[in-house]
């Protein structure tokens, strides 16, 4: 007899044609305004409840990230529509596609006033309007899943796909770069390896029919990251190629330094992995493996009687701090650049609504983030993060709010006592990159003090707090 109930729901979170005709696309240092949709964006919800009433809702979002504001809005709406469901048990996790709407106001997050929505076009959907629509759709997906829940069972598997690659390049002088060039005599190595394991949780009804699947791959949905259209990226292509799977919750594992691009071969002898053809090829690899792994599940593998436990913790992580010297240098750079722009009217030469030339954006953003960090650290030397740990029989799902470098994920998986450990990054908020000590020695985008709230010290605290939660389950 089944001791758990499982439900699935899905909602379209594509705003074009619903609440407006144009959006600003999130994920690059230049503004991308579009009214085109390559494929729809979705919120896909899986709810699990045991016979004692313990429950959780896992929602994967075809977005670049989640935010505290998004979480608060979604939970408030869910509580109003579904009071019997504990709103704190809602888990939202982004797939990290760079072809989804931007919902960040200027000044939101760890990069200060430099990152956010600049567009002045009144026809472009504003962040608050999209967040309102988005959280309505999230609540709708969860309500649908909750109302559809029925007795069922789960089967657990691991597969292998050669999709993830490390995206940081090290050079002979000790420096490093995200997406660095490798066709040079300076090239020494790709900084790290990548986790090619794929975690699967397949759900079935009492008749043994597949009702949906959860897939956890340690790689962001970031093939089409520079396009001027909306797309769910790799997971939209997987859904299109695997229509026999009714619902698909897709969770991005620890992948702050991971990409789907082979930086050594550089698309030689294969389709470019930054375009639609390459995306479809990668999706095909995932679908072929998924179909094979699914075919290995026998009726005896489906567990209808299993333990479900869910913990929610707010943990405090030590932040990475900036020195007085770094603050002075950052202020001098920002002030000098602002003065130069004022004297030369340079902002008028900007190719979009952001009042900075492309070449100045990253160093300016880094300087403003340094200034903001210094101000933050005067009040606190820690940042809070919401951590979820969900046990499903022999499997445990744990979350974090970072673009977490793969080393931390591997530490957690190796030390976990569970047969299967699923890691969902960019979940329940956004705290930036969390780099390793080795990566920081090389520097580069994603591996400087202000790339995120925390550095290696915070990373190790995160690992230990995660292991504490896992052991409690």
C-alpha cells in the first residue's frame, strides 16, 4: 500500500502575449530587448506528501535565478489560495537559462546599483509586473499539483551524460578566466573536471504508469545565453524530444563553474554549443540516456512505502570581506569613471539603456559591488540562506542559493550517507557565486571577493550545515 501521494502541475511563465509584448532578457552585461519566443518558459511543480502530512512542493523555473522577493510573493499567494499547504515548504529553483525575463530592480542583490532593469521603453514589461504574473503562475502550478496528488511510488536511478564541462581556463602565469581562450600557448589547463552523473527520480501511479520525472544535472541551462529571444534552453529542447514524459522537474546541481561547452575542442567536429543546433544535440544526449535509464526500472524498483521528511533551516554564512585598500581603489575607479563620463558625455554613446560603454561595465559593476560589500560588512559579517533538506526514501534533496562551484557539491555527495544525493542550486533566493580557494588564486569573473556574498570560508560552512541537515534526516 502506498504511504505517499504525488502530484504534478505546470504553468506557462512566458509573459509575451500575456501581459505585454516585449521584455528585457536577463543574464548578460548588455541589454537585450525582445518580443520573440523560441519556446515557452515553464514552472513545473512536483508535490510529495506522506500519510502523516509531511509535504513539500518542488518547482523548477525556466529562469536565470530566484530571489527573496519572488519567494515571499509566491508563498503569500500560495497561502491565500491553498491554506492547507505550509507555504514554507515551497522550494523554487531556477535552471539558469540566460533567455528568460529580467525581474531585478536596480540595486537589488549583491552587485549593488549596477545590475538591474534600465530600460525606459514603456512597452517593455517592468520587473514588478513580471514578478506579479510569475508568482501567480507558480501558485497555479503548485495548486494544480496539490489537487492532483494521488497515491503513488518513486524509483531512483543515476545515469551518465557527457554534457557538463568546466568553463574556467587556467594559464601558465597562474591567472584564470571564465570562458577563457585555449588556442594560445599561454593555456595550461581547464581548471577543474565536471560531474557527469545525472540523478533521476521517476514517479508512478498505483497502476505502474509513469506520471513524471525529476532530473538533476550539474550544469546550467545556458547554451543560448546571448540570444535575443525567450527560451527554456536545453530543458525546452529535452521536453520537445521526450514528449512521453508527462512532467519534468529539472534541477541544476552545483555548477557555478560549469558550462555545456567543450573549451578545448571549441566546436570542431560538432555543432556549436552556443546555438540552437548544439543545444538540440545536447538535449538529444540527455533524452537518449533518460529513455535508457527509464527502461531499466522494473515494477519491483518502484517504492510505494517510503520515508518522507522535510527540513527548512535558515543558516548564517560568513561573508567574504573587502579591505580598506580595496574600498579606496574601488571608490577611486568609480569616481574617476563617473567624472570621465560627465566631462565627455560618454553615456550618450552607450549602445543600450545602460549608461556605460560595454568595455566599462564589468569593472564598474565590480567596483560598485566592492563599495556595497564594505557598507554591508560594517553591519554584519554573515548572510542568511534558506536551506531545504527533503528525504524521499533512499534519496535526499538539498538546496542552496548560490551559483555553487562544483567542488562543494562533490564534497556533499561524497560524504552523504544516502544512496542518492540531489543538489539544487539557485534555489529560494540568490547569493551570487560561491568560488573555491583555488579558483580565487586565478581570479577572473566569478572568482573575486565580490562575485557573491561568500567565499571559501562560507563554502565550507555551507557544506557542514548541509551535512548536519542531511544527518538529521
